[in-house]
């Protein structure tokens, strides 16, 4: 349902994302008509100029500021302000243009489709060789290719939003959103593309993977993780048989997977360990 010329709402949680917003917002709004998109930037616990940067991009951008850093709270507050659907939740450190937004919205008009995400393009410039090889394998995993997670963007119909808003908070919020929908209810829109900046160093990648492992385990323990979201040894074997160029890279993928799982089992801090390596512009 829309009001006037408004076609969708976009919610962007941002914690010290001045540089990311400087990159994302011009791309997002460059070709949009005035009033076409309502963009809500929820700055949470920011000590930089994220709020000022967001306000600089015109009247279609609204800014809400929260005192404490919490993506979960930012998503909740941003979602509560949505009055026009569809709604897209976009991480501040990715890049998505107006055309891709429109293609996501068009896909949501398909009967029975309630959640969509764009195709993922990893910006590999400056990423270490070992980290690149890990991502070369990771991107080919069936769950990664079909899931809505790991893209920094998810667009929802009003029914889709009403479903995810009832979810408890999980560490891996994008995986939880993806798992809230059957395969027939969600889609990857191949002609919409988001650019994602991955961890650039092996250590930064490890920190990201530890959080992912903990988030996945949390959902598995809660009984809300589907079999299709799990990678098995047979999946890796099929990948190598189908694509021999992945064979020399597989040891690096396995080494990282094992190291992250061991560290995750060790307990300790479960909140997001912010990766600054991917935020170097």
C-alpha cells in the first residue's frame, strides 16, 4: 500500500557509518523521483557525523538518533516508523542503486513472494589472498546462493514485515529473516545488485565468522534453522567435483571454518566485533 507518489520505505541502521552513508545514500537516491522513497536512517550510539551526513542528502531522508549502539533496537525503532510498504532494510556499509531498489519492489508484486534480496557482488579489491579464497568457496555454497543473508539488504511486503517483526532477536538477524520464509516465498532478484565490502584480512574474517557461527548455533538451538541453511561435507564435495578451481582453495575454507567453530565454542563476547577493515574507502 502506498501514499501519494511514495512507493516504499527504506530503513538503514547506522552505527558510526558516516563514510558508508556518504557512499550509499547518493546511489540509493540518485535516480529516484522526489518523494518516491522514504529513507529512515536510525543512528544508534554514533560518535561520528553519521546523522549530519544522512541529513545532508535531502528531504526524503529522515534521521532518528538513539543513544546506545544496538542494531536490534535500530531495526525495531526504524520498523515502527514504517507506514508505507514494501519496506527494505539496508545496512549502511553496502551500496545499492535506485534501479536495483525498484527491481526488488517489482519482485515483491509477484503473488506469494514476501521477501527478496539482490544478487551479491563482493568488492574484492584489497582483500588478502587467503580471505579471497575463503570467499570464493563460500559464495558457491547452496545455502549462500539461495539465502537472503550476507547481502546487507532485504525487502519485505507488508505480510513479510508482519512476520519478521514478531521474531525474537537473534545474533544473525539477516539469517533469521531469511529463515522466516519458505523457499517459495522468498527470492534472489538477479538483476538487482548490491555491492558488499567483505573483511579484508584473515583475522578480520575470523572475527566475522565467529559471530556467524554463534548466531547459527543460537538459531539451531532454538529449533528455527532449516536443513537448507546448513552446509554439509557432501555439499563441499559436490562443489569440488563441479568446479575444480575450488580444490586448492578448499583447505583455506575448512581451516577458517574449523578455527571459527573452535573459538565460538570457547564462549566470551557474543556481540558484533566491528570489522573496520571492510570500511576503508
